[in-house]
C-alpha cells in the first residue's frame, strides 16, 4: 500500500470518527444548539468561506471576521468553531488534492504528521487559556492574515519554483515549521497562507503545496475537533451549518469553478478582517484580568 493510499484511508477514517463523536456529543446534550437545525446564515457562511478556501484564499480569517461582526459565538469559542466546523470540508478538500496533485509523498506525510502533533499539544492549551489571551492571539492572527492578503494583491508574495520535493535540510525545516503551524491552528490561526509562502520560498511548486497544506489541515482539524467537542457550551448549530454549507462548496470550487480572479475579493477581506481584528484586540485589552479559562472541559 503506497503512502498516498494510506493517507487517504486515514483521512476517511478521521472524518468518520469526528462525525460519530459529533453525533454522540449531540445526543449527550454536551453543547448548545444541538437539536436546532442550522440557519440559512450558518449554511451561507460555510458555503462562501469553504468555496474560496478551496481556491486557496483560506477560510479562518473571513469566518472569524463574520463570527465576530455578527456575534454568532462568544469570542472564547471562535477557535473551537473554526477547527470543528471546517474540519469535514477540509477532509473533502484534502481527498481531492492529494489524489489529483503530485508532490513528494514523504514530504507530504512528514508535514501532516508534524502538524497533527502540534495540534495535539495545542488544543488542550486553547481550552485552558483566559479569554483575553485567545482574543489577543486571534486578533493578531487576523492582522497577519490581512497583511498576507495585501502582499498577495501587490505581487509581493513568493512565486515559488518547479520542484515537487525538497532537499534534506529544507525538508527538516518544513517539517518543524508545520509542527508550529499545527499548534497555531488550534488558536484559530489559518495554515494555508504561511504554509504556501514558506514552501514557495523553498522552491516548491505552489500547486504542489496545496495537498500539503490541505492535508495537514484535514488531519489536524478532526484531531482538534475531537478534543473540542468535549467542551461545554459550543454551538453545534453553527458548526453544523458551516459543515453542511462547506462540503458542496468544496466540490463546486474544485471540480467546476477551479479558479477565479481573487484580487478584488482579497481587498474586501482585508478591510473586514482588519475591523474584526480591531474589535478582538480592543476586547482583549479592556477585558478584566480575573476571568475564567477560554472554555470548560467536560
């Protein structure tokens, strides 16, 4: 059995495990909104963000901005909502791109395993941090995302090379960096832009970076989601809306649309994301120092 086939089988298994645990959490009444169907707005958020996520623009920053602006979930639950709600659409993305796009399978597997290890260590930390810390980290992440979007529009992002594999020294660096990115993902800091930028700077073909960054996200998000589903108070209605709206959007973007002129959209995202970042950072700076952790565990 090849490495790619093992990864694909493991992806399917992780997605099924998350779906089973999600069903169990709903039946136990662990989370709020468990019995309510998702609203059209929840479905729309999932569809739009995952559609453009499949085209490479990323889903965490625009989803965070929308959740914050519409106050759909408390700030403390933004990382939980991102990692759990986008998990199954990300699995579908990874299944498509790992199957269709060629890249060194050893680099692919190593970066995925490293990111999952980082997420495994990061998820418990997110659950225990004070709310103001989560607000601050996510706010700074949005500022970074807005900067990257702006640099991409100005043509200042690395173009990448033609390589489908990396030499040993760069291979090791890529694996180590994906460990850090995996941990940061659990805080709601998207992996797509920094992973694509780093791999392109190393000379990897940007198209070959897609299965790496999507595969890493698809594995680590169910891992984080399994942990997050044990926490009290998360809104399964919003999570379900993002998931159900996101999966068909991924299929539409990957197989039918494939590419769009994204410059105008990125500038719009920059404005919205900067505003949401300002709100989060203001909340972090003005929140009282004595407060509970970001969420309680069951």
